[in-house]
C-alpha cells in the first residue's frame, strides 16, 4: 500500500454502484480533551489554535473544498464557545447547526444525537484533526470511485502505535473486515489504522437506534461500522498520510 496511490480497491467492481458526493457532515466536537489539560481547561479542543487558526477552521475549510453545504456540530464541553465560533458559517459557505450531547457516552451516542440530520450520505468526523484542505476531497473521490455505501480514512501506523489507536483487519483480497479499537499490544491485525473520519449512508440510523456497548464500555462508532460490515455493507478505505492532531506548543504554558 503506497501513500501516493491512496485509493484501496477493497470491493469488487460488480458490487459497486454510482455514489453521489455527500453534501452534509456531522462533526463530533463534544469531547473534554482530557489528555490536553490544562490547555483545554478554558478552551474546547476544536478551538485550540494551530498557526493562528482554530482546529475547527481547518475542518470547515476541508469540508467546503469537498463540496459540503450543511454541517451539524455535536457539542458538550464548553458548547457555548464552539457554537459562538461556528455561528458565522457563511465564512466557509456552510450552513452550520448544532446539537448537544447531554451525557458523554461515546462517539456512536454523539452521532445518535444528530440522527435527524443524517438523512442522506454524510461525512462523520471527529474535531480532533488539523486537516489538510484536500483531505476530505481525496476521501470523497475514493468513495465515489469505490461505489460503496461506506468509506473510511485509513492511516499507516508506526510500529507500536496500534495499541493506542486502531488496527484494520483485512481479508486476503484487501477487503476491510473489521476495525479493531486499541488492540492489545502485539495483537494488531495490520499496521493500517482507521481515523475517526467516515462517509456513512442514512441506513446507519437504524443501527444507532440501539447501539451495543463496546468492549471498552462505551457506545463507539467503529462498533456500529463493524456491525454494518458484518451485515454485508461493503466499505472503501482511503489510505493517506495521517492528519496531524493538536499538540501543545513547546515550552509554552496555557
């Protein structure tokens, strides 16, 4: 798998159909950012600056370039600050709405809060990433070319990192069989991980109606995606360089 050819042929062409470009996105922006304290004590993680721009600005710019028109932000921690920043969605040519996750119970539960918004093919992504402007455009091209109802952003994992992230299990033909969250050390299925960046169909709503608890005791989106894969939904993977995540400035106090 080479990064200069990011589209992985993970489904036979006879199973493919023509997919329309997603025009909606759900951005999961509810998290506390516990690992980034004390920087997140007074600023929500999506508003932490990178080169003078909030992380959320990079996400909105990438969504706009990918052709998205409507965004639903799922908020919880310091929700009012995120909502105030996103209120001027016209700055990105986006119509932005928000919904509130009352209790933090995982990423699948966060998406369930936005259930009425997911009435068509939709991006779902965490607000953790400092996305290059063309990152989602590349994922969209893989999704349209793959002709599958699901798509996921894949990333190469350095040795030893899979136990802190995820590992993707493939069959002998390169088809994605499962996304394993934070496997035990030494038990990763591959050195390819999945970012929390998906394109999902509206069918996902019936899976969100009663999401199962993951092995970690949360309602997690990869668990839902795995259920759909097991039920026969093919998924296209798009391998790209991992998008950066916010890091504390060196020798700088908040």
